[in-house]
C-alpha cells in the first residue's frame, strides 16, 4: 500500500458521482466535510473550532457502485484510505495539484445516525453450495407460535 493512510469522519457534501474509466471500471467520487469539535466544559456542549476540512474521496470498483447506490448528501461517514497527490492542468493552462483520498473502506458513522443493512447479491457470483453456512435454506431456529 502506498501513500499515507488516513481515517476521516465527516458528512458527505453532495450525492456521490459514479463515473467509469475508459476500461469500464466504476469509480464513485464525493467530498467529505470534517469540522473539529471540542467540548465546552462550562456549557457542557460541543463547539466547532478551526476551519472545516474538505477532502475528495474516490471509491473504486464494486465498492464504488455500492457507495453511489446507498450514500447520500448529508450522511455521516467514516473513510479509511490513502492520500494521493494528483497534478492537473486547468483549461487556461495553469498547473495545479490536489490531495485526494483513494478509499479502502467507506462506512456510515453509526455514532451519529442509524443505518439499515441491505444485502446485495452479485449477478456474476456462483451459487453457494448447500453445505456452506451462509447458503440459503431453512433457518436452524425453531418457529415460535404467537398464539
């Protein structure tokens, strides 16, 4: 793994944008806004301090598609990934650089919101063998009558 590994918590500033590379690889991109907070001991309330940090996050392949399908503007997220420097040229010919995060893990922040899990089945995945514990089949738990 190359690049500095970081963990950032914050809110998504706009719905993730899903694009595809020339080779057809999906990549979802979004910005995360993080503002440092501290507890004011006199009022016993959290206060923002310092300037907010905005970080561009890129999520590749199937995870990128999952991010684009499930995350929305305003949601609190946790991102673990690698910082990468990218150089580019503006339309006016000016050379610029930016620091972005290539995410390894993106998750909702359950300290600040509730989430509902949705299981996705890959269309190209082989069927699970019956002896596998996660294969579909009758539940090993006994049914209980409500009557």
